[in-house]
């Protein structure tokens, strides 16, 4: 069993970008920890709520096999922070698997983690990805080494399966 930290905005994460990959990873026998900026019940863009297991400050990259970022309208506001950047840089330095879907690859760009990488993301984030040294591909899902990215809610299941495969 592998351990995955899934980071969501406390308000405004994208429902299916959280639920679909989480379901796939848990069905694959892995443990998913939901991380956000506050304890309690996080609210998705539509109807989904999620119990937050840990806040960002309680997470150590070394405790997880993978760190992933969920997109949605609240992602940049809640998760594009120095603390989150530092955690994902530590995960990359330890060769952990990193995932990001929808607008959240922009957070990785701001953390300096996309240089020379093939990246899928929500089209609105393409300029920031490129500014951060990534190559925006327009694909639904991209796998580049230990980085798995996806463009949004439509490929959420495919993204979940790509994360599951990369954890093998």
C-alpha cells in the first residue's frame, strides 16, 4: 500500500478531480490523505464535501509516496502558497510521484518544478506553465518521468489510472 497526499482547496475544489482519482487510488489498495489549508469539511465547486485529514503545515513530503494537487476555482487562491511550494519541491527532490490536474499545474510552475517537462493543464494556465519552463501540450493527460498532469475534469478518471500505474 502506497500513501498519497491529495491537496484540495478548502473552498472551491473541482468535485470530480478529487473524487475520481481518489476512488481509483483507494480501489488500487492505496491510502489517500486529504490535505487542505483548514480542518473541517472542505466544499467542492458543486456538491461534494470532503473531510480534511491534515492541514498543509502537518504534512511532510517524506511520509508520502505521492503528492497531488486538485484543481478548481479555489486551487490557486488556497494552494498557491510558499508552504505548498516547499512541500512539492521536497517531494520532487526525494523523487516522489507528483500529480496535478486542471489549473493546479500552475502551482507547480510557481514552485519551479516544470522546467523542461511536458505538461497538461486547463488552457487558462498554459501561459503560466510556459513561463515556469514547462511545455504545455494541450493533451488530456501527460506523464513525464515522476510527474503526472491532466487538463481538467473530463480526463479525471484517466488521470487517476495514470497515477495508479505510476505508483507501481
